[in-house]
C-alpha cells in the first residue's frame, strides 16, 4: 500500500526538482532514488504476502472441495459430466485465486494510487483535475464492456475447442476403424470444419481485443491532450507554474494504467464471484458422512446385533427392495433373497434387468431405503457407511485402475501396501505370471502414465484388488467378460481358494459359469423370477432354461444330428 | 516404424536451451503463404510506432515553443496534431494486432490440419505405445502453446521491439549524452533479469508440472470415484491429494517470491534511470544546455523505454515454451507414416512373392504363410524403448478358400486378434507372407486392400452421429446392411429411428445394439472378406441370440474370418483354426478336429462341463 504513496511522492519530487536550483535538484534526486528503493521494497513485501496468502486460500479451498466432492453420493457423478466437475476443480479455482491475488492487489493498488494522485492533482489545479478526469469513467466503462465481450467470446472459443478436441479424441480412440474403413478423408473433413470454426471465433476475439486496445489508448491519450492544451494555457496566463504543469502531467500518466486495469479488475471480480458461486454449489450439496447412519424414521436405536439376530442369520438379506434412480423408472421392483455365509451365488438376467444396480446397492454405493437390506440381521441404514462398505469388495463391469503401480492398485483398499499379499491376490486372479513378465514386475506403473493393460488384464487386476482386502462378501458384476472361459474357471477356483469362507455373489452373461454355483438367482424386469441350483432351474423349464438353452441351442442341435 | 525419440515422451523435461533458429525457420515456412498479411501487419506496425513515438516529441514542441515562452497562438494546432498522432497510432495498433492475430491463427490452422492428417496415418503400433491421454495432451496443449506465442506473444513482442528500437533512436537523436544516461542502467538491468530469469523459468515449469499432476489426480478420482467409495478410501485419497496440493503450493510460493522480486526490482532500476536523467538533465537545464521540453520528452520516452523491458522475461518464457512445443509438434510431423500409406512395393517383388505355378482357380482367399510377428514393447518411456515382446505369432500358416467361413479359436493371448490385425495391415509381419486372393498384401494399395476387407472390432466403437451416419460411413450398401445385421428391427423401436444419435462412443445404445450397428457398418461396403472379432462375451443371451440369428445371413457366401468366443459361432464355421501360444495347432472342420482329440476337443468339453 505504501508503494503508491511512494509513487506519488517520487513524482512530486521529480516535478518539484525540475527547474530549481542545483542544490534542490540534488536533494530531490537523492530523495527520489531513496524512495525508489523503499517503493520496491514495500512492493515486494505487499505482493509477496498478498499472493502467498491468496495461494494458501486457494490450496485450502481446493483441499476442501476435493475432499467434499469425493464424498458426494454416486448418483451425483452419474448425472454430472466429468468435464463439469473438473472445470470447477481446476478453472473455477484459478478464477478465485485470480480474484484474491492479482485482483485484490490491483484493486487496492489502484484505489490508493487514485486517492493520492487526485489529492496532489487537486492541490496543483482543481480545474485541470476535473478536466482530466472527464475521460476516466469512459475508460472504466469501455474496459468493462470489453471484458464482458471478451469473456463471452472466450467461452465460445472454449466450446469450439472442446468440440475440436472431442473429434480428435474420437479419432484417436477409433483409429483402427478409421484405417480399416479408409475414413481418413472424412475425418479430416470433420476435424477441418471444427478447426475452421475455432479459427473464426479466435479471429473475432482478436478483433474485439484489438479494438479495445486502440480505443483505450486513444482515451488515455486524449486526457493528456486536454491537459496539454488547458494546462499549457494556464501556465501562459500565469495561473500555473511550469513545475506544477509537468508534475500534473506526470500524475496523469501515472493514472493511465490503473484506470485501464480497473475494467480488468472488475471482470476478475465478476468472474471470481461466479466461480466461487459454482464452487459453493458443490460445497452445499450434502455429502455422505462416514458415520452416516440415519436410523429409521421412528428413530429407534438398533439393538446390538448379537442380541436379536440368531446365529443362523444370513450374512446378507434383501427384503422387498424397490429402487429407482433419481427421476427414473423403477429398476428394482421388490427383490428378496438371502445369502448364507460362504455361499457362492450366481445372478443372471438380460441386459438392463437391474443386476448392476442391485450389486451397487449391496455395496452401499447407492442409498437403499430402510428396512430392505440387512447385514446379519441388522438394517444396513443403521450401519455406518464405512463399515457397510468395508464388508464388501465390489468388482464392477468396467474395470478401473489408477495410473499408479500395480502394487498400489491391488492394495488400494488398505492403507499401506503389502507386496507379498498383493502377489498372492494377483496369483489368485491369474495375473501374477503376466505381472512378472512386466518391466518392473508389480512395481510397473499402469494407465495413462505407464503401460496400458489389455481388457482382460485390467479385469483380473480389479479382481486381485478385491481379493486383497479379504472382505467377507465379494460381489462380481460381470467382471470376467473379457477373459476366456478356461481362465475364468481358473480364476473362480483361485477366488474360492483365496477367499476361503467368503460369500460370493456374481452376475454373468456366460451361462456355463453358473453350473457350479450353490444357487442361482434369475433377475428379470426388476424381480427375482427364479431361484435354485443349476439343475433345479433347468428342470423348471422356465426363464433360466430359456436363457440357458438359447446359448446352448447350437450344442443341442449338434447332438441331435 | 521408427520409434519417436524420447523427447516426445519426456514432455516434463523437454526444453530447448536458447532460441533454436532451425525451429524458427521451419515455423516461418508456415507464414510464407500469408506474405501479404504479414507485410500489412509490419507496415501498420512501423506507422503505428512512428505515430506513437511522435507524441512525446510534440509535447516537447508545445512546451518549448509555447508554454515556456508564453505564446498561446498556434498551441492548439500542435495539440490537435498530438491528438491526430494518437488517433493514427491507435488505428494502426488495431490493424496490426488484428492482422498479426489472423496470421497466427491461419498458421495454427494449417499446422493443426497437417498434424491431424499425419497422426491418422501413423502406424497402429505407434498408438499402442502412446497412451491416449498423453497423445491428446501433445495434440492439444502443444498447439495451444504455439498459438499463445503467435497470437499474444508475437503481437506484443513485435510491438515492443519496435517501440524499444524507435525510442532508443529518438533519444539518441534528441540528445546523445542524455540518452546514454537513460541507457546507463541497462547493464545492471540485464544482470538482474538474467539472474532471475532462469529461476523463474524453472519454477514456472515446475509449477505447471505440479498443476498437471494435480489435475490428473483429480480427473482420475472423479472418473474412478466409485472405486474409491467401494473400498472406502476417501481418507487415503484426501491425504494423497493434500500432498500434491501442498507441493503445488510450495512451488507457487517459490514462483511468487521470484516474481515479487522481479517486477519491483525492474521498476526500481527504471526509477534510478529517471533519477539519473533528472540529475543530468536538470543540471543541463540550469546551465542552459537543454530545453525544458527536451527534459519532459525524455522523461516520457524513458518510461516508454522501460515499460516493455519489464515483461521481456515473460515474453521470453512464452517463446521458450512455444519453441519446445513446436519441436514436439515437428517431431510428430516427422514421424514416419504407416507403410501402407506409401506407394505399393515395386512390381518385381510382387511377381517374386506370388507362388509360382499355382492355378488361378485354386488360389485361396486368405493365406498366411509362416507369419511371425511380435508387438513392440509398450513402454512408459522408462527404459529400453523399442525392446520387443515375445512373438505373438510364431510361424502361422493356414489358408481359407473363397466363400468359406473360418473361425479362429484359442485361449486369450494365443494370437487370434493379431491375425486379423495383420490382415488389415495395422502391423507389418516380421517374417512370412500374407496373401489376399493370391496377392501379397504389401503389394496391394491401401485403398484397394481396405476396400476388399471389412472389420468388426471386439469392442464396438461408434462415431458420434446418427445410426445411419455410422452405417453409411462403412459404404454405400446401407439398406441391405441394415436389415442383414438386424439394425432396422431395433431401430424401429427407437424414437428417432435410424437418425437416433448414438451419443459419445455410441453410449446411448446398449452394447448389443452397438455391435449390431458395427456389423451393419462392416457390411455396408459389401466386402469380399469380412473380419469379425466376436464380442458376444459381454452381451446378454437374448441379444446374443439376435446377433447369432443375423450372423448366418451375414456370413452366407462371403469369405469371413471370425475370432470366435462362442461355440455356436465355431460350430457354424466351415473351417476352424485352433491357435495356441502364437501357433496354429489344429486346422480343419469341426468333425475333423473333434475326431483328432486335441486342444479343440478339450476346449469344447470345458465350455460345457464347467
């Protein structure tokens, strides 16, 4: 803050020194040099402390936002494009930093410069001050308008950039098809159109920006011209000293930049404000809490599990589970079944019958209504979220690995990785041999920053991850679709051996894998329509038989001939 | 298929030292077609700078001729001239900025188009070893960095240099001694800037890298949030994020420190110059050596002189990173295209390769003769790039007659898909020959080869657009393809029918529907050979049933090679090729293979007994 006072004083020194005696000149120059040093010193301090403080705030906000966002319920992520979440976590945060750092610095700096300069200018000549400030509001308005137009056009640019990158991404991902179908030229056409749109918009922004710079430069210069004429006339008429005239000009020049910057600052504030609003939108969304276990509406505390549930209680029981995704149709319409400890249960049904939803509900990823899911006789809603999720290892349809070492990925569920146990899990998932062939074994980095695994390898890695934690219940959601049936059989054997007493519920499209289950559930249109062993279900000649025989039809035809 | 040099991967470390003139010259080549625009921009620049620099001189005239001698008449004229110069300066500024931006954007447009068409023609192996995310960064952010240089850096740098040169010239012309006083601080300034510049650049790069790391972490955790939740690892993710976040902050604080030192420091030195100027100029004024107007003009010019110097370091930064980016862009542009985009090999080789004495009628549609192939090692740029994996194919030989349906079976990793990829010439066989209707595929021009064969990938990939557009991208035979693949049946149940938008990567259709569309697309070109990497594994039995019903129609009378995962597909094939660890173990009809009692028989029993 002091820097601007220094600024003003130094210019006063310059003005006062000119045209006077050599002695005064020397003193003024020495003073000016001293002030320049002080000025630089204070500016260093103010910039540094302000910017560092703003960065600290940014960091804290980012920390809070991230930690909040990953605790938002899963449906939020399904309803929100990744790009949107990322833009708040990255772009909006930098907009906030720009407001707090450069924005605040410029604002205070500008205000102080203005105040001090105007005081000095008024002292020299009130009339000239009024005259020269005529253009100031115009400058602010113009730069603000420009900022708005620029912002709007810039968003357009961002959109066309996104479209361009989308085409690019699609092309790169589907490169085999592009080549196989000789679509290179068609793709060039598509990409070219995107590029030209982007070009058009970029040039439009350049025009706006060039116009603004011209206009603002002219306005600032016009103020100087006014002072030059009227100030010069005052000096000629003897109303103003020459030194005063020069000093006045110096002050005016000093104000030119802050005035221009004012428009920019206003925009920084508007943008930062909007960004903060968007960030707050996320922060206000209710997050899942680890101890989140709102009792049933009545509020009766759950009795201790051992007291009520008989020892024969199934490890997991589902009673009349009805569920629909937000605003959607009912996916599950009254599902009931129970899993006994150590049982291996298959889940089968056509696409879209609700298998994945059911498994996600059991894993605690969606909130099930109270009184529908029971863990050893205890209503799931009464069990703290972390505990509920800790009981289950879910392997989802779409294998997701982090770009980290295989070790870290397999040991994801635990705080510190244990290489020996990880190798064991990888062995059970039939991945160990391949891991050992990799350049750095289990320390090999996979994903974006490392090597890319095949679909089957990814699936097996996620299975190893699920096995590593030794959780009591293993849920596999069509988790072996990319491995062949022989490997699948081996993996199942590995799972059963590794998990020992574990209860397994798995969904599959591969009917042949089901024959060794203790029990099979057939899910259709949100209901369990059949339940039993493979042979029992086949003898029913119902839905299961139907599904099974379609896959096996060819074989039977073969046998008949 | 030369691997790209390491610089492409080591983006974090890649940096050119100093200004590489070779790169600049190559960039200039893209400017050449827009010479007119460039000339206009330069003209506007020269005129604009002249007008701008005239300002302070006009002020000097006003002071010396009117204010000091107290002569009012005629002063208004000079002031008006000042305004006119100002208007001119700003008008030319507008023209120059606009022209330079347009020029820059055109250059970028050309580079983008060239890069895109080059990337598309790179060998598939190149895409295998380049993770999509990294490739996208190269394709987008490097071009953006270059664009930043051209659209903002270049415009203002050219302007700044012109102002600097012009100011220096005027100062020397007005009063050489006083001008030297203004310049006297320059060496000190140069030392100061040089001292900080390197640190700022390093800190800047480091901060950007940390930012990228942070954002990658964020992106990954947003995409994989279900995994984080399912394993209850929010707390662990928090802590890991905190570490990255703190790293980023620390780097920014370091950067802030340098910047906080830099700007005030430069300003202080500039103030010293002004103080020196007043000292000498004031003295000269008192002794009558210079006029008052000259001193005022000098003060103005000194300011104009030091302003551009302030952010010189910034500009240099932009230039540096843009040059590093353009180096990577050019590297990409210089990567060899896939061999199939080149001219077919000279005739002589084709003659030699063609089996002599074979009657035309007995030539098989597809023939592999002792084909060896290994995938290049996919390496994260750690070490040993270019080392190869164990062979995926070890002397594969088989033949398939025209009009027959062939099925390849085998465990994962036995090389089934590789056979199809080699037939499409996504990769080049290392040894041996692949013949299509008796011609070595290396001698068949790309367009012709790919016109003959059609491919259905295991993971159905659709381009954004409608169902119809997707099918039509395959070829002209759309209607027949739609009904043969059964697309018309499910499409009639959709609201928009065939013009239903399939969404990003076909996301709005079910997996089974996507497969049907991709089969239809393959049929639309009425291929002589259909290659199908069966993907029924992730489809529910009902959709599979639909696809299976369609397949006989699709395959009838067509030469086809199917990587089969379903027994039913195998059973309907005329020839079965059993692969094991990169070799063809058995080859024949279903009955022959069952009777032989080999791998096929074992696979067959497994499928049912498990």
